[in-house]
């Protein structure tokens, strides 16, 4: 869930805590290409630029964004998020939730076939469920499936799961890609099966080849159950360097990638660029924060945390780090989504107010530095190496805090060590990090006081009895109004307590070669309707026929 | 001769053991574990599932047991399975990455040879001349310019502005549909920039070495004798001096293997070349212990092999050594 | 040959006559000056963020433009000189000290000490140095100290071999044998005879080592594990510039040139020292 060094390339809707994108967006320069008959046509290929290579195609046993994205072309789940981030059926045609909220009955699509021709049935779903809870499967996503008390496949097109108590995140968990039982049965550990390298799924594209470190190729599946996609071929190229990738885009070697803010604002504003590309912009599903170790003597005091929130110039962060392409974060949810509470307490940039709060807390200025009990207000903020945005954020915050007499040192650590040695062992004063925001608002693992143990995710050590109760309430009902109330109240408490200073929510900035048509930005981003994208016959670049 | 080679081979065995021990210990002194990057910050990954992953990967065994296993398998080039989610054997991963890295290195070594020897000889013969000075500055410029910067500048010029060469990667999209000649041409076009770059960077070492060898030889008595005999200067330089100056260059070829391998990390990353350097960098960033140990060991093997070949080549060319 | 040891002034004269080496020396001096007196060359603070002036081209107030946080590039390059040179010198200091120690030990005592140490050197030389550095830096943390130490710890083998060879050859000479016979201690022999003879080749190795360390730091910065921002180093300024290379040329050009010119300077000087110290070339 926490963003790693591996940036995802295409913002797509991920069900599993990798990344998801949202917010309305308009193409910046849509349809400015040469006038051609804009009729959907089959054919051509699209080349994606990807920073990292795929590690495998079975999403149950991979955790990186590149792999999940690639697997999305080949596999389907029972459910998925639609363009407005509402759950809709994918392999499930429909579902019912029993009145007590404990049982979900999925009605599966009929006539769906695996790419090798075998029929898809509820046996496959059952098999997937069993493998998710099997200790031999090295999966990181087993937790949701362990909540299931009983699963049954009464007929080939019905699948029933029962939970011990109503569990709201359950429905979304069935977005897990369904695995082909007939191909995986004989492998006790699916991560070691050939299918992890040569996937066979039910999705819109069939796997063609994977040249490790170089590219992955998919070809259209002509009998895809939602209709044959227009684009015949998808090639995902690994290009580890961002600058190289941008040059490839401009020279035509890549058709779609994610821009950085400087690329979006400064380097793509030329008429020449706009002639060939469409840029898009929508709120990303993630936020960056400054988190405090709450047991630290300085940060135990709420007033200190609030003072730092006032000292932080969020406007400067957005202008400096994101070149204006982002918005202030006020809590752990994405602005504009149903769980987001727009009415919480805000902390405008106000050094005077910050100083007053710090003075209240007993910090007195001496030679430009605040001192209390003979101790100067000096702490170290940790962030991970190689993340340009976070390094810039740290630099700006350092300057902001110096203005109110707080000395912040910056220390960067390579990602794996950062997590293992500092975050998991709670050896830090403060951190600059980011969380991805999943469409389901359940954040039990991040905020509940039972999750503060070593290696658990409440790494700041936040403990608030009311929040504990509300988190429990929010996940154990399907009633949207009740959930909303719980999450609204949680955000009020978080805003008051400031265990994190919520900094900003960036914009996702994909760019697509403008021979591709049919792209309709929605809260979910642009790739949700990928199978409807097309290249008009006159603009076709690669002679590839479906 | 055979005895010389056999002795040379025997000497490498303690080195091999040392190499395996060092690489193994180094990785295990490092803080943090390999399961980190992927699952640790995932709210759905419980402590239990992490423990499961740990047992699964054999990290719960004592160190000496892990090393014993590692050493035993090293003899058969079995470096175990990668920690990355694909869990493929490290040897397999290295095997598919090594050809392109070696190709680029061999080609750039050839280029270095072709350019550095004439440059080195000429600047030695005309020591202090304008050519000597200009070539000195030129070859050192190649060494001094940060690779990734020059790479980007060349990509912009030849790839974007002029459009003559592909920017990155090793083959075009339609590679599979090309004929044999077409494939060679396509691969060649993709390799021009990386090879030029690696060659430019390595020019300094070789040409300066050649130059100082040549200077050394020219001072020798037999050259003076040859000159005194009234042989033409060209004959003296090329027949007598150069042959002897070239001999030690064979050894430096072996020595340049580790530098070229190290440099491949940078240009494979910038040019998006799926080689061993890029694989190593990915392994380091995700703490893929078996992969790191595997590549370090293979890298050391290659260096040993390079030195061995160089020594044998030297022995073949210089009869005095064979007796030794 | 021991009689022909060149005197200091001889050496300096020969060095200065070599125009390339002199130019290299001048460049090095210039950058020394830059890092010693940064305030003279730039009135801006290297870490002063100014988000209103992001990526401004060179102008009167910012002679080399501003970077992606509005910081003055001149100031960053000037202060970066300090960091980059420090990396070079400390790394080489460590490498030279270690190399000297191992080389002297090995050469002086010989026997199994020599055998063990030299096998260790052989082994270290087998690893591609950059691979070693990369793994260690990533496993520790990319602080400036770690970078210096690791570059130093992986760069001493050449010096060790050099010192050992020189020690061995000197040990056998008549005047040393005589000194030993007269009861001169190891320390005295080392300082009186061995060190002066190895000075020139060590100096050459160290000069080239500084250049190499500066390049290594920039390569590490490119991979995101060099000296970490906001501390400026030439490597990380150049890396920040690379992503804006076509739009904001000034952000990559100046740190790139600084690295190029400095590394070139050290190499030319190193070559010059080698030539000047070689007594056999005196006549030419």
C-alpha cells in the first residue's frame, strides 16, 4: 500500500492496495490531431513505458504495480471498480448480500472461456479461494479471505461465501484475479507454476511473450466476453530511466506513459508536442504525509503537532514539488470520494500561530532555536532514497520549520532498509511517506491501536479509543450511511490530533499518443475502458491485425 | 604449457572459495531482510504471512547452514531461487541476461583496441606533439564525462533531433518478423550508442597504457641497435617496437573486465538494455540476496576467466613464461 | 638506480614544463579555491528554496540559472565542489592509508603474511568494484560518509600491490641491507628508504583515485543512492538536471562540465606526475 520506489506507470484501478486513480479530468489537448474519419477500427499496437519489469503474472503472489498492471490484461476478478469507482460485476454477473450482511452470493457469467478453451466455472473461483488461504501460497493478500467462514459452489455458475460477521471490505476482495483450476491444480505453490510466467486467463488480451527486463507482449483475445478490444497488441516496454522514457515518447518509441510535473508543465507545452500527444490530469489515489512517532517526547504534545501543521507551507509544497499539480490533503481519503469529509479542521500556513502554539507547549526561543528544559527542538526526518518528490518535500519543510525555530535534519535511507530498520522497528522521530488510497475506506490496519506492534502498519503509534470503535463500526456494516458517518468522524479526530501532517494529494499525469481515440477520463482515470480505445484506420502505425 | 595452465587453474581455487565467502558474508551483514520491499508495508500482509514467507525462503536457518548450502550449490552454478516474486532460479535469470552484456562489452573492447592502439603508438612516437596533446585530452575526456549525461546528449542528438538511431532497448517492435540480415542490422542499430559510449569511456586506460609501453620499448637497446643498423623508422616502430609493446596489453584486457562489467550498470539502466548490470541493480534495490550473490560471484568468475585467458595468451605469445 | 632519485625542484620543473599537467593543476587549484571560499563566488545560499523562481534560465541575479526548487545553480555547484572534492579526498585517503599499510606489511615481512594478504588482494580485485560499492551503499544508507568509506575500502588494492613491489625491491638493495645490518629498525627503514621511493607512484594513484571517486559518486547519484539532497554534490545536481535536460539545459550543463573538467584535470596532473617522476625520461 505504501508507494515504493517502483512508480506505477499507468494509473489504473487496482483493487489491491497498490494504486488506484480518481477524480474528474479533461484531456488537455484532445482531438487536435489531423482531421481523419474518427471511426473505431481494429488493429495497431500500443507501447507502454514501464519503469520496472514484471515479476510474475499471478497477482496473488506479486506485490508490485508493474506486475498487477500487466496481469490486468490477461485475468479478471469477480468484481471490479467501474469508471466512478463503484464496484461492478466482471466475471460475476450479479451478486446478493444476505440481509444480515454475512453471506454474499455471486452469480457468474455464463459462456466465459479460458484462453485455452476450457470453460470458466465456479470451481475455478473455489480453487482460487482455497489457494488464497493455503499456507503454501506465498501471498500477501490472504487476510481478507481468512475472514470467510464457509465457501460453497452449489452449481457451475454460483459461488457463495459466508463471513462470521458483516465485513465491508469483503466484496472488494473478490476483485482478486480468478485462477484457472485445470492448469494450476497440480502445483502446490502457484508462484512456482509455469502460469506465473506464461499466464492463461479470461481477460481481453492473451499473453504472447515476456522477455525479462525488456518487454511483455499481449495479443487481443478475439472472443473476449465483453467484446473484442480494438487495439490488437499491447507491448509493455521496460525503460528504467524517466528521462530516457520521455525521449522515447517524443521519438515515437513509446505511446503511453506517466509524466512528471516538470514534464507536464514545462516540457510538453510546445505546439509540436501537443500535435502528437494528449495529456490527461486527474487526482491520484494517494497522499504524502509527515508522520510523527507519537511516543517521542517532543511529539507527544498535540499542540506541537498542530504547530508543525501550521508551520508547513502546503501551498509552497504543491507549487514547488508538484508545480501546482496537486491539492492540499486534510485527511487520509481522496477529495471528492464518498468517504472524504470536506469539513474538517484545516491548518493554514501561519508561522505566528505555530510559534504561539509552541510557546504554549513550553518551547522558548533562544538564538533562533526553540528550547525546552535545556533541550533544543531538533529532530531528524527520515525518508526513502531516490524519491525526488519526497526529497524536495523534505527540503521545503526544513525551511518552513526553521522559520519557527525548529531544526529538522533530513536523512534518506534506501527503501528496504528504511522499512526494515527504521519504520518496522520504530526507530525514527518523524517520517515523510505516502499511502495509496484504496476505493474502500477501511483503514483499520493504519489507525487501530491494536496495529501498533512491530512491523504493523500503525507505525506512528496512534491510539484513540473512539477511533478504534469507529474503525470497527465502519468495516462491519454494508450500510453506506453508517460507514460514512464513522469515517467522517474519524477524519475529524485525525484532523484535530494530527498524528500525521497530511501534506498533499498529487495529480496523476498520463500522456497518450493522439492516434489513440476513445479515451474518456473519469474519476477512475483513463484506462478503465481500455478495450474501447482504438486507432482510426488512417492513422494506423503498426501493421498488426487482430 | 599444459602444466602452466593447470597450475594457473589450481591457483584460482582458493580465490573462488574466498570470493564465495566474502560475497556471502557481506550480504548477510547487511541490515534488513529480503521480504521487505514487497509485503512489509502492505496492510494485508500480516506478521504471520511474513513468517511464512521467511520459512519458505529458508531465511530461518542458521548462517553457516545457509552458507554450506550456498557453497555446495555454487560448484554446480546453482545459486538458488531469486527472492523476487517470480522465484526463478538465479542461474536462469543470469543466463538470459549475460549474452547482451557480454556482447556489448566484447564489442566495445574491440572498439577500444581498434582506436587505442594506433592512438597510443602514435602519441608515443610523437611524444609531446600536438597530436599527443590533443589525443591525451580527448581520451581522458571520454573517461571524465559522466556516462549517463553523455548518453542522454547522444540520445537527444541521434535519436530525437536527427532520428538516425533508436533511443533505447535492443530491438524494434517488428524484430521477430525481420529476416536474419534485418535482425542483425536492427540489433546493430540499437547497439551503436551503448558500444560507442562504453568504448569512449574505456579508451583512456588502454591508449595510455599502450603509449607508456611504447615509450618504454623505444628506449630499449635493441631499438637503438635497429636504428643504428639504418633500418627505416617505420620498420623499427612497427616491426620491432610495436610487437613488443603489444604483448603486455593482453594482460590489461583481462584486468579491464571488472570495470566494464561495473560500468554496465549505468549504461544498461539509461539505455534500457536488459543485461546483467540492470539485473544486478534491481537485485540490490530489492535485496534479492541470491541474485546479488550470484551476480557478484559470476562477475568474479568472469574476471578470473579474463585474467586466466590473458595469462595463457601472454604465455603463448612469450615463450619465456612457459618454462616458469 | 638509487642514486638517480630526483630532487624536489627537478621534479617540479619537469612537471610545470608539461603544459597539460600544468593546466590540470590549474583547474584543480581553481576548484580548491572555489570550495575553500564559496562565499566569494556566490552570494546565494545553496539550499535557499525559492518556489517563485523555479527553473529560471541564467540571468544577472542567477548567473547559472535556478534549479527545480528555485535554488541558485551557481551556489549549488560551488558548494557542491566542496562535497564532491571531499568525497574524492577522503575516499582516496582511506584507500591510500589502507593500501600503504597492507603493502608495507606484505612487502616487509614476506612469508605467509605476504601470501595471505596478496591472495586477499587478488580476491578483492576479482569483484567488479562498482558492483561491490553498489551493494554496500544500498545496504547501508547513502550518506556521504558511507559513500566515502565504501569507495575507499574498495579502492586500496592497487596501492597495496604497488607499495609491496617497491618495498620488496628496496629491501634487497645494498644500502638497505647495510642499514639493517647496522641495526636500523623497521620504522626507520620504512620512513627513510621505502616511503620516499614509493611517493611518486602513490601520488599518481591517489590523483587518479580522486578523479575516479568523483565519477563514482556521480554514477551513484544517477542511481539515486549517491549523496542525498538537499546536500548538493555535482553528481546529484547533474542527476536533477538530467530529467530536465532538454528544457533546462543549464541545470545539467554546469555540474556536468564541473565533473568533466575536474576529472580531466586530475588525470592530466596524474599523468604529468608520472612522467615527471620517471627519471629515465629526464633527457627528453
